[in-house]
C-alpha cells in the first residue's frame, strides 16, 4: 500500500469517526470498555414461598450499546440497546461530579435498616483482551449509605445522570 493510499485510508477513518481495525462494538480506547451501573437494594419483596426476600434492582449499561437489568423480583425486561458509548456518557457526568458526590459523608441511619433502599452508582472500566475479567476492572462507586447524596451539589449531578438515563430510555 502506497503512502497516498495510507493517507486516504486514515482520512476516511477520521471522517467516519471510527478506528479502522477490529470492531468489537466498543469505542476505541486504549483503556478498554466502560460499564455504568445503577443498583438499588434493600427492603423486602414478596417471595414465591410467601415470605420476604431482599429487593434489588440493577441496570448495567455498556459502551457496546447494550444494557441489562436484573434483581429480585425478576424484571420484566432483561436488556436492550442504547447508543454506542452511552456508558461513557454517563461515566463522564459521574466523573465530572465526583467531588460533589463525595463531598459529604452520610451520617444518618441507612434506609435498609428500616425496609428502605440504598442506591449505588458505579463506573467500571474494564481492560481489553481475551483474559480480561471483571476482577481486573477499575471501579469507582458512590453509595447513598456512605455519601450524602441529598445536598444540592450532589443532586445537580444526579439530576444530569437521571436526565440522560431517561433520554436513553433505560428502566427506572
């Protein structure tokens, strides 16, 4: 391939906004892929045996354009699609607001002590490669029973996350 062909190929790749290499559906970053996790747990949900079980609602948004949910009781939907890079968009809001989200420690009684729910927001940066595992991920999380997420600065960040969440059509 001549120098002119390489230049045309490089310009085409840049114009398309994509790398020209193997496409695994995730944005091309050297770090790997990103997952954004919303996890609510606590309280009692009716169990199939008539007893109560811990309620859980979890949605994982991935940069490859997929999302999945799980929990107890089992959700009606188990997943779907969003635009590629959505997890990185959510992670960007989370990272930009990190100082606001972690500014105050939570000092009250966690709602899980009285049948309420705790909320966790997490960003997982997963390394690339065939041997990469979740255990190798870089994880940043904020938990409502650890950090006070009720003050104004934290609410601004969470409102931005919620607005994008709704725009993406994710379950709440």
